[in-house]
């Protein structure tokens, strides 16, 4: 009786539009291979509400006793699922990028205190970058996540060079003198790099596309926050708690110049 009533229902002109939603077996007309129904959500005004709606639909499908189990599919659910995983994926991506960068720096910097200082400094910069999302009213989406993960490789450049140069200076100098020497030697190229990077993204500020404007806001923040911590905060920290001993056996500039001069004169006398 059910299939007889169903056939009568689908044959009505008012309901024949539902014929495409039910597929019968080609062998027997009383077997339904699959069917579908349409529904819609109302008042999904925030990401949290959309995540809850997706979770509720998923729970309904999982708890169904039908075999095979039903599933809900629509293009909007791809975005809802992005909202659901964006936070843990952002944390995981930034953590892996930071771990890779610090691992390389641990090999190059050698001194544990230098790596520890760099780790804390990177943490402060990352917190500032996350806070800038709230300041600029940027939603945590795929674009913002990509820029945050990519920023790890950029902000390290503003600090690693100064720490490395600080560790290679003469150990007989005080921390203040070594920090000053590192800032005088590495500060100009770092500042020039920050300026050229900022100048390169300025045209994006005039774009009408939201993606380009988001890219500009985040990159401008990366440059300003990274260069501020690298050129202003880091030298102060190094002057207070920087590593005491140098890497290798570097000589003082005066001693090095005298030894080079002596070798040149010795070669001239031999000739």
C-alpha cells in the first residue's frame, strides 16, 4: 500500500517535481535505492551558530537507524566545516612552523640562551599578530590563517641576524657594547628589508578586494611588529641577559686587522 500511495503521490501534477528525489530499483518498483529531502537553516548569523548547526545535522545522521546511513551535503557545509576546524588547524600550522624555525636556529645559534631568548621573542610577536586580528576586525578564515603561518618565516628574519651577530662578537666586550655593535652592523639591512617589504604591499591597501586588503593589513602588521621587536626590544634584552661567551674564537677587530697587516708585510718581504 505504501508504494501504491507513493506512486499516486508522485503522479499528481502538483507533486511530480519530487520524482527526481526518489530512485526506484529497475528490477522491482517496490524497492527505493535512494531518496533525498531538502531543508534549510534559519538565522545562522555567526560562525558559532553555523558550527552548532553542522554538528547537530551530523549527529542526526549518525544516530539514524537507516542502512546505509543518511548524510547531509551542501556547498555551505564546506564553509561551516572550515569554521569548525580553522582554530585547531591554525594553532597546529603555526606550532609546526615555529618548531621548524627554532630547530634550524638552534643549530645555527648553538647557544641555548640565544635560542631561549628567540623563543620568547617569537611568542610575543605571535601574540601581537593574533591581537591585530581583533584590532583590524579580521575574521579567522583561510586567508588570515595562511598569512599567520607564513609570518613565522618572516618575523624570524628580524631577530635571528642580530642574535647571531651578538653571539659572534668579542667576549671581552660588555653586553651593552656587543648589543650596540650588533645593532649598528645588522640594524641598517634589517630596517631596509622591512621598508622594502612594506613598500611592496602598499599598493594592496588601495585594492577593492577584501582578500587583498586583508593581506595588506596583516603584512603591514608583520613588518611593523617584527621590526620593532627585532630592532628595539631584542637589543635591550640582549644587553641585559644575552649570552656571555662568543661562538668560536673570533678576534677583536684591532687584533684581526694587525694580524692581517703583519701577514701582508711578511708576504711583501718574501717577494
